[in-house]
C-alpha cells in the first residue's frame, strides 16, 4: 500500500539542512520516545501509520548495531491485520519545514548506502592494476622514495594493501607509507599519483554495465533493511510538524551510470522510480597506500 498521511495544515517551523543533520539523533530519540510513551506527538505517528497501512504501530525502540552496519534508524513493533506482531525497521528522513506533497517519496533525494571495499567491484580492480603497473611494478615509487623492500606481486599487493580496510600489510607498503609520511607530514600521501591512473581508467559501456550489475544487489541489500520510511518536517518539540509514512522500496533497475573523472572517480546512478544515488572511488588511510573503496550514498 503506497498511500501516505501528511499534516500540513499550518505553516511549519523551518529546519535547515545543516540543523537537520546535526539533530538527527535527537529527532529519532524524540520519535522513539513519543511512540513508546504514547504522547500527543506519538499518537500522531501511530494514527498516521494506521491510516497509511491499516496495521497498528504498537511501540518503538532504538536500533541495535553500529552506524556503518545498521541501515535503518529505529525499530517499530507492528501488529498486522491478521493479528501477528513483529519488530520492523524504520528509516527516518528529517527535512526542512513545509508541506509534504501528495505522492512525494522520501528516497528520491538519495540514501546513505554502503562504504564498500574494492574486492566487490571490477572497476576497482581495473583501477588497482593501473596504479600497480604505473607506480609500483614500474619501479617509480621504489626509486623516488628509496624503498628497499621487494616489490610485491599484484595479487599480494591487491590482497594485503589495496583491499585492506586498514594500513598496508606488505613490507613494501609499510615502508612506502612511512617514507612518504616522513617527507610530507603525518597525513601526507600520493595525491598527485592519482592523476595518470584516473586518466587511463576505461569508462566504456561494458565497464558501466558491469558496474551496474555489481552495484544493484549491494544497493538493494541496504534498502531491504528499511521496512518503512518516515518523513518528518518541522519542529518535533513544538508539535509543529508534518509527517508521512511510506512502505519498503527497492530498486527495480539502474538504468544508467554517469562516470566523471576528477581527482577521484565519481559515479551517478539513475534508477527507476525517479531514484538516484552517487558514488566515489577513492583511497582511505591515505591516497595510494591501502583501502581503495567505492562509497555509495
């Protein structure tokens, strides 16, 4: 069921984008406590839920798990029309004040997805091979930084340095990072060395099709964790807010990906249902050392 309830009858208090981001945890705590305590505000959430889905919102509780591994904001106990009860996951989308338009979907502005290691994508391995051949196998970094450790094979470097979500583990990688940090400071890295790799990276239709194939199940695995979406606009504390409930959403298809080469490689994914999200292929823990990744958001 895709209908929604909004309550826009009066002018809403404005919540700027910056304030919404800063107060998200506070907003979620307010909503959970209101539903749990059956306050006046809580009853509005409960009533709106029933109007939208025909089921009964019984209770709410804080989510379990870390920010990175938990892809929803709080839990809701739902009694379904058949009498069964189950805890479900809710995604909260706070927004600046104003009416919630009929048919407006909370996911159209994008959703935080996945901070993923490079082993999940073909394009990251292509990028890694270019980096390895250009800077490591060529001996350029060995000569420039006076590295005495032997150059690892691509597979060893890929597994122990590039894919590692931490500092490099090969002797070569450790020595390289230490040498660069001594010369360029505690946060120094191989920023300039990205340019020839980014320039040489292929972005053909075949590359894009493979990326779409790999990204779609990852994106949907995050969306699958969100059983309901709750949009709130206005001031919760003042009781001056609009609310809307929406059901689970998953991506039917990614129709297009736009690849933009800048200092890093940027992606924009265009999907069915007017949904879009972005990604970036970048290094963590210092450019060129370890933790190559694609972040989706």
